């Protein structure tokens, strides 16, 4: 997948940055069955820092199964590109 200017589209970073900057509440489902509800404070290639119930938590990305917004809304709107794959709108 690429953006309109042929740079690789990093959906993971785009999604996390959007929920962080808009202070959206998300639910992180972990592989061990736990759920963490809260807001993203920051992230890097390996971890996500969230605030949940007034506490900061460092979550390793390899332990995450799914991330979903608490409210039912689209975070990233994607459209089909020509032969470029999916592009960010």
C-alpha cells in the first residue's frame, strides 16, 4: 500500500496518531484476553503508552490482538487508488 506520493502507507501509525491527537478513547484487546480502555499518550515501533483509569500503562505491541475505538466511528477513511493500492483520503 502506498500514499498518493508513493510513500509506504503505515496504517498502524496513522491510526494510533489519529486517536492520540484527537484524544479518542479506545479499547485494546490483548492476546491474554484482557481489555484496556483508555487514551493513547504515545507509541513507537514496539510499544503503546496509554492512560487507563488514571494510570499510565506501557503495552508491548506484540501482546496486542486488536485495537478498536470505543465509539462506533471511522478513524481513517480509505479509498481505492488506481494501481497504487489503497490510499489515505
